[in-house]
C-alpha cells in the first residue's frame, strides 16, 4: 500500500493549484513542405532544401500541399477534434532571423479543426516518480491549426559563433499541426501523460513521426497558479523549447513552485516566456510574453480559404486504424488481459500488431502476452529496435510457444532459443536442432531412467516414503541429469509420482 504524499497533492495541501495549458507543434509526416516542393528531411546540408517560396523571395507564391490536409485530418480525428468545413490561412507577423518573409503563414480565427474532447489515462506519482492509481481524464482541445515552421538559428559548432548567428532555412516551410488545449491540467504529471498520449496517437495514425529528439514534435506549457477555490486566472509563464517530455514535466514543476513562492512573498509574477535551464534545473526568462494582437494577423492574400467536403472527411475517417485506447479496451475484453499488460502492448502500434498475430496463431493470448512483454521486449530494448524491425517474426514466436506448450522443450531452453531466433531470424525448429534441445517425452525411455535412479538410491526412497517430501526434487534432478536435461519435466514428475508412491 502506498503511503505518503503524491506530487499531485502537495500543492493542494498548501492551498494552491496549478492551471496549465499545453501547446504541441507536431511536424506532419510529409515528404515535401507545406507550400512548395522542397524535400522535408533532417541532416541535410544547411540551406540545401530551399527554393524561392520557402526563402520568401519577392514574387514567389505558396501552393498548398494536399498531403498536409490529409495528415492534418488524421491528426485531428485521432484527437477528437471537429474538422471545420472552411478554414483560413493568415499571416502572423513577427521579425526573427530564421523567418525570411517577416511573417509566418498560419491560421488564427478560422482554424483547420476545433472543439475537441480527448480522454487520456493519467496517474498521480509518488516522490520517486512512480505512477499511482491510473485513472481517466477528459481534456478540452481548443484547436489544431495548420502552419509552416520557421528556420533554425545555429549558435554552435561553426566559426566565430561569438560574433555571428548562422541561419539554416531547411526547416522553413515544414508543415506543422499546432494543438492547443484548454487550461485543464492541474499537475505536471497530467501534462506529461497528455503529451505522451498525443505522441503515441500521432505516430499510430501516421500523421507525424512525433520524435522529440529530432525536433519534429515540440511542446510548450502555459503555467499559472491560484488559490484553491479561485476561478480567475493569474499571470502565466510560457515555457518554451522543451525538447523532452521529462524536461517538460520538471520545468512545469519548478515553475509551479517558483510562482507559489512569489505569490506568498507578495512579489509580482510577470507574464513572460521562460526557458528550461537543464544544467541548473530551473526556468529562466527569455522575453516578455506577447499577446495575439501583437502579431497583427490578417488573411493570407495568396491563398484561398480551405474548404473541405464531408465526403473528404469521411474518406479519411474510414482509412483510420483502430486507435490505441480502443485496442487496449478490446484486448482486455476479448483476450482477458489486465489493464497494465494491455496498455503496455498498445504503447507502440507494431508491438500491438505483433501480439495480436501471435495470440491468433497460438490461441493462447495470455501466454503470448507474457512472451511478447517479457522476452521479446527485453531483446527489442537491448537492440534499440521496434517490433516491426524484429528478425523474429510474430509467426515464428507463435511456433516457439506452441513447441514449448507441447513439452518438446522446457521454459529455460525456450528463452535461449528466442535469443538466437531474434539475433538470426532462424525458425524455432532449426535453432532447437542446432542446440540439441529436443526433449525426450517417450514415457518408456523416461520410466527406464527413473527405475535406474530409484534402484541406485534405496536410502532416499525409504526416506521419501517415510514422509520426507522434499526428496522428490532430488529424484527429479537425478532423472534430468541422467537424461542430459532432455527429459520432459512434466512427464518426469508424473512417472516419479507413480513409481515412488506416497
């Protein structure tokens, strides 16, 4: 039983609550940019994937990439958003070196999708960060609009970075879906669970790679605090450039503590943008926070309003896979799995599909889940691979499980066989043959060995029959040793019980 105070409860106990809204910028998984034909890729030579459109040269006109609309629709539907019949692109004006046009083409008052409701699973955490009491939470999502990304300023690894800033515009024009929630979160861990949910869903439906390490999913948190029972919002801090979910959680937690301390000391909490200082584990000021009107939005004159038919939305809806939460619930209902195992299986789409294929062939979902979540997952983690990349296919794992269930090898041998199958892609029968693991299940052969062991150990037989039940393990061990580990343990137990009596 858990004893102590969770991260979620400590601020409430002190009379404060946090108010948190999240913004996620997800790079949509297109091959080309949103308004031109330049390639979207990482690791290219600086400014190599550019053209007059994404460089913002005079006279260059944007042309909307149709694939962006399809992936945007998949993202919106997976997050419970309503796709709007008409949306409008706007110019968001601000000046920064990596924004060559001096404005960003985005959406403002008429976004691509809006009015979403999303249910996630979230948990309190103990002081060690371990989940306590998973429960559903419903979040309001205000909108997901489409926009182009800016370029990137480079401040290290190049000559004279103390004197110059370098600008790489390869990223300029990359398509983004910006997902904005209502201020519905009250703890840093709720925000943490939400971002992980969104990452998984976007990857699941193929809308985004959602890889934070590569920068194709970035999140920002808007954090304020207020006394428990108050309804008004106090000044908030926007936490930017959070490049991992764990850093995001730590930054929010620090900011909550900082703002509570300021309020209790009678100090002002300014509305500002802050960065997470990973080295010192604290947030620090970046700039004062702009309001929307500072950007001087107005409709993009070079792009017509985007109009989507109901038929288009229905077509995208019909092409969507079963979403992970629905699959988790089905695994629980149909296969009799527990919530924890089902949740772990749907943490990655390829793993869920791998399990279901294995379970279908073995007709034993619980044992299949144990092997997928145990031995297979260990090998995947050790190799840094996804289930879809495994040389050990679901069909081959199912065959190994069936061989084990038939008593042809024991559990430890099966684990050793799996390691070799994972490394080489060989089928179970070949590996078992190479290792000489074929078990002896012939009752006559095992009975002969058992007779010899009993005859050679009269004292132990007398002691066992006299009530020393622990000696039974001795006889099993002797038979297994005499058979060089090849005797079927189940058959050995049955024969010895019959021959030794009680």
